C-alpha cells in the first residue's frame, strides 16, 4: 500500500523500527526493484530508503510500513470501509492464500471488509500502477474520512495492538503530530 501515517504509540526504539521494517521488506517482497540501477544504488548505501531515493530522485527521510494483515485487521476493526469504485476491477488470476482466484469488484458504492479493501487496492492486472496508486489512495482517504471519533474510542485498544504488531516506522516521535496535520490536508 502507499504511505499511511500511523503512530505505534512509542512502542520500540527507532533502531528496532528500522530492523522490523527491513524484516518486513524481506517477508512481503517489499517494493519491486528496477533492476541493475537499484542494485548498484543499494551497494552504495547502508539503508534501502537512501538507495530507493537515489533511484527515484527522492529525498526519503521517513517511512511507515503497514503489514497487509494489519491493514486488513484495522479496516475490519473500524467496521469496514465504504468506497465509491470508479471503474470495475477484474482480475482472472488474483493471488489469494497460495491459490489463484477470480476477482471482480463492480463500479459504484461498495462496502468492503478489510480483505476486500486490500484486494481492491492491490489488484494490478488490467490497470496501470497509477490506477492502483489511485485506488490505494481512495481507500485510505475514504477510511480516514469515515472515522467517527466517538465510535473509535472503544476500538482504540485493538487498533493499538494492530499498530504494535503490524506497523514499522522510522518517523521520530516529535515529528508525528506535524506529519498527521500534513496528512489531514491531503
């Protein structure tokens, strides 16, 4: 998924966060490489962010990564997400649990569970990476807009457990509030 700002509630140290993020990249395959250019950049840098920043011409200062299971569980904990699907999503060979399945999500308003939102956001066939990025953004922005602070209160303990187990970040504690304010403007 694309960037999602989320606090881990101060769980773990920055060094542990870096280690956990590297482990996550290994387990999930992480960002796709762009060939020899990225391999050479990785050889010149100690961390993956600096290497990817060089390849893509970006200054990557911080990152937050959310495990797919954590995303699914967070969406389910929040009661799902209502997404207005702009274009139907069809994939005849969507990978699911070691097997392949047919995926079809019609256009129009859809209430999605965490697993459905993840499939919608991750589907990559019959569309471009830009389309996929827009779907990912649509899910995250829609989810944020649908949050009801009163209904959220009893769900906070479970969301904090999900954050502890499934969120890896290099954001410094002192920068989280400013980044959350910036994210609210997107």
